[in-house]
C-alpha cells in the first residue's frame, strides 16, 4: 500500500481548492466550524497579541475522523472568526499518525504549542509530547528536540499508550503541563510534567488518580485557579451514570479542590458534570485581558450516528 504523506502545503492547497464545494445550508451560523472536513477537540485556546486564537483537531480531506492536523482561526470578539492556515500536519516520525490535542502558551512574545504525537506501531500505539513555536502566531516550527516527553519518563503504573492532550501553564516562574493518561488499575489519571524552558520536560507526579466509577481514561485536562480554588477539568471516557448526570457516552467534568505543591498532587473536594447534554466534550479554557475565564468545547461526541452531511 502506498504511504500517504501529509504536509501543511498539501492541506492548505486542498482547503483553498475544495472549500467552495461545501454546501453552506448545513453550516452552523453561531459556532466556529472548519472551512471543510472533520473537526473535533478545541486546542491551544489562547489570547495572543490582542486576539483570540483557537486551534482544533482537524482532518480536511473527509467529513470523518482521519490523521489529525491542527486547524486554526482567530477572532477579536469570539463571534467573528478569521480562518488561518493549518498550523500542524502529521509530517514527522514522532507524529506520523496524527498531531493529537494540546495547548498553547506565550513565552518571550512567541506563541508555543504543546501537542501529542500519535504513533501507530505493530504492537500498538505510542503517544509522545512535542513542542512547536511561532513568531507571528500563524506559521509554526516544530523544535528539533521533539519529542520532548515520552513514555520512558512515566512510572510503570501509568500507560504510555494513553499519554496525550497536554495543557501547559506557568506557575511561580516554572512551566507545568497536565497530561491525560490511564492508570494500571484501569482508571483515568492525570500526570504532571515540569520544565524550566518548555523544551526539557520531567515527570513530576501523578496529579490525580480517578476512582473506578469515574471512567477508564481521563482525556483533555485543563488546570487553572478560579475564585481562590484550584480547578481541574477532564473528559472521562465511560463515567458511570448517577441520577440525571453522566448520561453522555463520554463526559466533561470539573474537579475543584487544592493542589499540594509539595507533593504536586491535586486534592479534590467536589466533582460535577459541566454539561448534561450529549454534545459537549474536550473543553478548554483561557483567561483573557479582561480577567474573564472563558471555556470552549467540541459540540459533538463519538459513538452516535449523525448524518455525514451535518459534519461539514
């Protein structure tokens, strides 16, 4: 079978040539959608040089999931969006089967992306963390040190096959990233990585280990402080139903509590579902220059049948 090669030039050329073929009657009006193709998790949600930037998991070549790229749009008001060139394509050995979800941070006036490289091998999948940066917020360079974190740095009780979706943040002059994983006990967990420079990353701790009823993998974590509380958002797969909550196939939940920064562990005191509907997954937040904490999510989930014409 001929190997398919994905590049930024190929993706952007295809979008330019084919987007006029999309039937606009079925496009959402009040939600950001891609020019053409498949879209899922929001990524890299950030304010940079006075504009909001939103990246997203993207496969431009079909209205179905495929090898993930990062689509990209920006806005001044979160209502009117300008589509930008595709930011990442799976064009390296360390991300050859997909540039999976991640996040963004500003360092020295550069916009940095941290994302998961998805690698399919004969004995299964492997997931690693990578960095890319931009001087203009549009064109990104993957650093030569990639991958910056692999399963080799994880303790044995944590899966290196489910090791994805890094959310990077800064605290007390140091960079951290919460990353999704699965514990050997078949429960979701979040690991914490640390770095002084966004390039050299180390394992810091198992930040939070889930309980049996809370699902078997925690995806798409987001950590932040809000109103004096530490907050950790995760998207658990197969959270057990509880009354009227967690009826979705896969949920989005908010843990509140406090972090013990000596042990680097999140100690929750409450957990609740963010949205009870079926179409809300992988939320990501930012705090803008007005001090507002703003959340965006994927308005869809998998495991349910939706006519393909509604996805473009």
